[in-house]
C-alpha cells in the first residue's frame, strides 16, 4: 500500500462537535452531548432557584419545571427560554 493511501486510511482523532443553541435569544455553545436544564440555565448565567427552562420545538413548548436534573440530548440550533419563578417585589 502506498504511503498516500496509508495516510488516507489512518483514523483522525475524533473532534468533539460544538452545539450552538440559544437561551432567551442569547447564543450559547457547548461541546457536551448531554446537559441538564440546570446546566443550561447556569451556562446562561441564570439562577435555577429563580428560573426554570422551557425548550421551544416549533409550535411546541417543553417545560422542565421541577426537572432540573433531566438529561437533554443536545442538537444544533436548539431553542430555550427561561421562566422567572422567583418572588416579585410589591411596591
């Protein structure tokens, strides 16, 4: 086998894909294949004690309220929004 063919047949080191997604229309990235709602909120600088995550899939909304440790398998261009559940001050 020629050296050229050997090089072509050798496996390259696997590259970790970078997933691009948004939280509240703010771009985010991760190389993790699985994240939890808590992870996604924290990466977006949101406190899971005062927010929960909702995934938007077309016209469907998938809430993760009280499911902070559920596994979400990441894909390109996923869309999430946060919902505030903390106390609102009364004037």
